[in-house]
């Protein structure tokens, strides 16, 4: 099933993506595209599998997205080496453990480049003290692979042994940054390519000065890495979990010029326009910021029209995109006021049609 995930084919699939991107953005006369490669194998730090029971046996399964046919997974070459080591260790342990095996229907993995692992086990039953006792034994069993924490989930129930996050360490231009990554909150799945993205954005904004506004800042992934290049950074994010992680990450990295505020990009646009006041912005004087640069990393839907208008106010736009189609639409508007100075392709999801792009735009 994973015949398409083959290192021998890696360079060809990357060249194909470059050609597709060049064709898609032909109307823009792009500068030379910078291409950032992934590791050909073990590049995904996250994976999730359904669990299939047959008598006393159980296996991980995935579904073919086209035929919906299920197939057994013993190893997953796209996932990190830690995940691949933990997969059989878990199934072997729980096959003979009725408490852990019974009504288990899914296992999710979150690993890090820094060598940590978080395993979430999802059940169609309530989890009792006996489950906790057995889960602790599994946790101890997995320690020889990596420092591991376990979460048990059932309807209206979440049992944490001993924490529900990992701490990632990313290296950007030789400097290390630590990030709390919480179960079920958004993080970049390809750690090596994420480091490339951060280094690219940091190099592109070197010596900018002024202040940076970042929309959709998540757990502070870009905000923290770019803080050195700006007087002050203000990040906006709608997810409470991500905002809490971002605050913690600012502290953990001893950064004193980054603030995060919980609001959507639409709300921030209204605040910037003076259309609405928000209690969440108390203590922030938006007029005191010298915003010359904006960084946007929107969801697949791209920037809504108001956010496009907001982005056009700034001299420099750093646009990170996970959907080339919506990026193209946004660029048709943005290039009426700004010119494309740099364009990058990040191979975040090898062997798939997904492409992550980075664009630097400057006011004409």
C-alpha cells in the first residue's frame, strides 16, 4: 500500500511538484523558486490509526481514500522512527492485556525531533482505575523507545499519564527554540521542513526592524523564531489551547518582545479599523505599534477578503500557504499593490499532491 512512499522516487515527485507550481502561478512571473526538501522517509511526527480486532488478535488499519478498503498497517514508513518502534511494541503488549485491548478503536501518535512520544488511546468504554494501572505498565514498557506519556480517551473522559503534551526543540539558524505541543492542537507535522520554513522566513525578514503582526500564530511557531528581527511582535490566534501554549513557549524561550492575543483575524481587522473594541485587547495600544510587516499562515481556505485588505496595509507580507489554489486567488488581489520578491516550495507532505508555499511580497 505504501509503494508510493519510496526514497528512490523522492526526487522525481519533488520535480513534478515544482512543475505543477510553476504552471499554476505562471501569470505571476515568479522569481526563481527556492525548494526545500523533506527527508524521504520517517518525516511525519504525527500519525493516527484505527484498531481492528479479530478474536484475540488486533492490528492497526488505515483506509484507502479512493476505494475505502481497509488494510493492515504493521509499519508506516512516512512516520518518525520513534512511532515505527512504538507501533509493534504497543500491539504486542496489549494483545495479552484484556483491560487495555477491550473496546480500543484508535491509537494516535505525536512524536518530536527532540525524541519524545505521546500516545493517545481511544475507547468505546469508560476507563477505570484498573485501566490506569495497566496503562502505567504500558507507559513503563515504552520508556526504552522514548520518554513516553499516555492519554486515555472515552466519551466525556480524558485520563492523562502523566502529561498531554510533548516539548519539541527546533533549530533555526543555529539557535534552539523549545515549543510545547499539545495533543490534538495544530502543529507542523514535518519537523525538518518546519525548521526550513522558519529559517527561510527568518532570513527573509533579517534586518527588517519595526513591528511584526502575525495572524493565525498557533503556538507561536513563527512568532518566536522571528522575534529577533523585530522590535515587537503581536500574534493573534483563535484557539485557546494554542494561545496558552504560545504564552508558555514565550516564557520557556525567555523572549520578552512577543505578545499573543486570542482573536480571529477578522476580529483583529475590526479592531485595527476601529470598528469594534475588544476586552481581550485591554492593555494593548495598537496605535503604539509600528507594524511594517505582517505574517499570515491561514487555513486551507486562505485569507478572507477583509484579511487580504488588512495585509495590503503593510509594506512587507510574509505569506505561508498550505493550499496553492487559495494562495493563487489571494495573490491576484495582493499583487495589485505588492510585488512578489521571493517564492519557496516546502515539501511538507512528500508523495502527496499537497504543497506548502512561502511568498515574500513588498509594496510596489
